[in-house]
C-alpha cells in the first residue's frame, strides 16, 4: 500500500504535487489539487473511488435540499402570525431532519454494507450453528475503499452542521469535494470540520516559512515511524501470533511494545499529514496533545485522536445527553443521588453509546467492541470513585497536586491504556483474553533473564536505538507540554542552523531507520479503519 511514509509518496507524489501547485495560477491550483487527490485515491483504491464520489454527491445534494427547506421556512415566517410561528418552525424542522436522515442512511449505509457485512454474517452463522439449523450463509469478500470511516464521518459532520444551521450549505460541489478528498487527510485523518474547506479552496501561495516547518514536521514523523514503529514490528508480530510460547512478562512487553508502536506510527503519520498540508500553507487540526502525560483515562482520550473524540462528543454524546428523555432522567437522578452521582447515571448512557460507536468505528470485530467497552468502564469507574479518592487523599494528607502523585497517575493511566491496546491488537477477543490471563497466571520474568526477548527479531542494538529515540520524543513532548513552540523556536535560528537541522533529521532516518533485510515496515494502522 502507498503510505504517507513510503518513498513513492515522499519523494515522488508530494514533490510533483508541490511543484505543480507552485507554478499554476490560483484557480488552476484548486482543480489541480482536486485531481491530485483523486489520483492518489485511485492509486490506493481504484474504481472504489466511486463510493467517495457517491458520498460527496449525497451530502452536497442533501445540503442544498436543506437550504431550500430553510429558505421556505423563513419565507413562511415572514407572513405568519405570531401564534403560527412555533408550528411553522416545527413543521420545517421535521423536513430538515428527514434530509439529514436520508444523508445518514446513504453514507452510513455504504459504510455498514462495505465494512461490516462480513462481520454481521459471521455472527449470524455462529447463531445458526448454535441453533443447529444446518444452514450457513456465504460470507462475501467485499473490497473497502481506503479511509471510508474517516470521510464518512467528515461528510456527516457537514450535514449535521447544516441541519443545525451552524453553517451555510455549500453551493460549490468542487469545494466540498476537495475538502472530503484532500489527499493528506484521506487515509488517516485528522477529521476536519467544514471550516477548513475555505482555507483549502483559497489555495495560498507556498511560503518559505510554511515549507520549512512542514518539511521538519514530515521528517519528524518519518523518524518516529521508521526508527521506532518499524523497528519493533517484528517483535510485535511474533508476540501476538505466537503468544502461547511466552510467559507473562513477555505478554506485558507485548502490550507495551504495541502501544509504543501504535503511538509512533499513528502520531508519526499525522505529523507527515499535517506537515504535508503545512508545506502548501494549510493548517490542519492537531490530533495528539502529549497523551501519555494524561493523569486519567478520560483525559487521555482528550489528548489521543483528538478530532475523533471531538466528533463523538459533538454528534453522539451531546445530542444524546441533551435529549428530552435523558434530561428528564437526569433531573430525577439528581434529586435521588445528588449533584455528583445523579448526572453520572444518565451521562453514562450517552457515554456507552459513544464508546460502542468508537469500538465499532475502529473495526468490525468483537475485540474492537471490547476495546470500546473497556475504556467506557474505566471512565465511568473513574468518575464514580473520584469523590472517594479525594476524601482518602484529604484524610491521609496526600497532596494530589504534588509531582509524585501526578507521576503515579500518569504511570497508572499509561499501563491501563497498554492493556486496552493489547486487546486492540490481538487477533481476536479470545486471543486477547488469553494473553491478558497469561500476564498473571504465567507471571515470570524468565524470558528476560534467559535472553528469549533478544530472539524476537530485535537485538540489544535495536532496543538501545528504540530507547534513545523514545527519550528524544519524550523530551520534545515535554517541551511542548510546557508551552514551547518547538518549530517556531527552530525557525528563528540562522539559515545555516536550519539547514543543519534538516540534514541531521535526514541523516538520522538514513542511519537508524528500520529498512532492508530483516525489517518489515508496519502497515499504516489507522488506514485500515
């Protein structure tokens, strides 16, 4: 697969698009960018690109239909009596909802039918076997367009916002299509709201500062992916496929290594994506905010895959929690259980929907559903025990703002995340449960003392290189956590220093990148979603 870290993308596709963008006039740049994005999509998915065109047409036409409904409502309100206005608003609100519903049926229908049909049929067949019916349905082999889960949610965010009158419907089909097809975000996000469509359509001239910072961001992302994520890939693959051969200590290593790999691969790819856009002069939303400095699971998910969390918050959690039935239930629970626990009872219902959606969005499998429910349970449990923890700390004079206590919280959160990621990576839910059980039933460190951990496709040199670069990434993350704008600070250096930094980054990738005999690069993890 052509990934954002591939030679084809970094040394061929991106430079060609940048050059064409640079020499073309403004209007031509827009359509060149659109054609380039669809060429990229076609290279990845071939004729399946037509599903993307169908989604674009659907949300564009539904947006125009909503615009006509709202215009008709406004016209009706102008000539209506005051007593009639409430009924008129309700009538046209119903029409708007029907168009939003239609867009949802088409877009989510395409997503569900392409991505989840085999999963549903597999489970139906399991049910039929349990009932001893003697019937089995054929599981179809369906090709799925790259990035369908990303662009579907983006498309629906546009329709939801138009339906809520939070933005005007887009009249220009090509502007909407360029936003949904923009090649840097096509495979792995981040999710963009329609606010970004205007800045992309403006196609500003490439500036030296943007290009330099974008290039550094790209190189930093490649460094994280090739030096760390790719280097640990052989160990991760072996531990998760031959898990029965290893003890509990190695299962813990499996959880930690995959969590490290996923963060370095996904955040590294996002660095490349944001850096690619920055080279043109576009500003994309950040998707990570030093997640391993989080002190709770809830905080972790405000720092990891930020744009997905924001989408789920705005289009799933808030609509459910603010719905009339749940508001009524909240009032009753508040009266019965108090101001802290009362709202938690009802917000947990909305949170359950969020994490069920989150798990299913990541993949069609019970391991992904379990992954969602795991984090749902941890967040709810954390909210319920917070008053008890505060009371305990006050009683025993523990300063919750002290560094040792905050460090304990960060380590605890990181370990809980690593356990969840083990289920996320496991070949099945059953496999994940077996691996988790082995962490305790075979809890020894013998594999580390007898050198077995050096037979995972990584030698001492590999572990040292990974450790050194993890420390480097940690230091940069710490600077960012303390408010230092690293790229801005570097750009203020003299030209010679800036060129030297670029050369050093390239040299590090060439010298320490995991490629060649013995190394298998990890496939783009989130591109599969």
